[in-house]
C-alpha cells in the first residue's frame, strides 16, 4: 500500500513514482516478533512492495509469509479473507493520508482470522521522506509522532508493546520510527 491514495491521478502510486522502492528492510525487532508467533501461523506482509522484508524473514522462520501490495504487480493478488493470525507492515502507514487510515485498517481486518486473535506488528516512519510527490508534498503524507500513531492504532489494536527506533540519517540527523505490536480488538466476531 505504498501509495498516496489522494493524488488526482490514482495511477501515480508510490512504485510508479519511485521505481525500485520497496526492496524491504531487515528489522531485527520484527524478527523478534515473528519468532513469538505459534507454529504454522500464516502471516501477511501488507504493503509488501517487492517483498524484501518477507524474503529476509523467511530465512529465519518456517512460517508462511504472504505478500500483498496492490501497487506492485508481483503482489497484486488479494490475500485470502480471514486467513491470517499475523499481519505486519514495514514503512507503509506514513504513505497513507491519516484521514484514510481507518479505511485501510478495515481492509486489513478482512484478512484477520475470526476464530483466534490476530497479532500485528507495524513499523511506521515518523520522519519526512527524502522523496516528494509531483504535487511537492512529502512522500510521507502522514507524519505523526510515535505516541500519536499508538493512540490512533489503539482503536483497532490492543497495543501490547511500543518501541521507538532511532537510527542515524544523513538527511535528517536521526530517523525516528515507531514499532507497534498488539492483538486485533474484537469488535465484531462475525
């Protein structure tokens, strides 16, 4: 879902604007999360881009990881509904306008299992992107603080763990990301 859904031309998605984006990242923190999941857990990488994060994680686990990103041709096939006990994103939510986050969360929720709690891990960049959209707007259209992301996600997740990640960045001095881990809130079990 690396796209700005509010651009006038919806064909201007993130991967078309920035070819080569989405090769994935190696997140030791996500690896720690994935190793806590029960055996035979099926996991969804939502907004996978090229699927690099999933490829990296597959080297460390035998869990099935499916990739979905409607903006990336190789991962455009929609996932199976209600099939996943684990769902993660890596640098996705900051590309979605904050007023559209609930709509995209509702989509993610259709992939959650209904018979058991679905676990989530979301790593969200809180620092401006180096890249800009053709409108001049920063590619990170939703720049919230780690606390604001947690407060937003608490309406859908029982957030059980939050970690602020800080890494050196040549453009901004320090790049700040937040990692939210939790379990899907059970509003409707149908």
